[in-house]
C-alpha cells in the first residue's frame, strides 16, 4: 500500500491508512517508535509495560478503594 509524504508545519508526515490504524489500534495522539534497519524505516506502536504504567501512579493520583458490596457467590477476598 502506498501513501504520500506531506509537509506539516516544519516537518514531514505520512498518513497511516485506516486499515493499519485499526489493526494496530492507533488513534490520534498515539505514540510510535521510529527506527531504521537495513535502510528501511520501521514504525512500531509504543506499548506501555506494567512497569511503565505503575511508574505513573503517585500519592496525588491514586484513587480510594471501591466497595463493590458483599460476595454473591464463592468469591474469596
């Protein structure tokens, strides 16, 4: 599939066809990593690891426990 390189401000950009955006769960504002391997540009969606996500938790943004009521089956807490 081909796409066109276009000037956006002082940079160049490409449009990612919707079929690929859906396949790789890309949305407006998604981060990607760009690398070069053997003369080819490789664009890979950035995926956060659990460690990346947990590093963003602080005492300022942590929420209080959520009560869900008493057990209704064989749940063990």
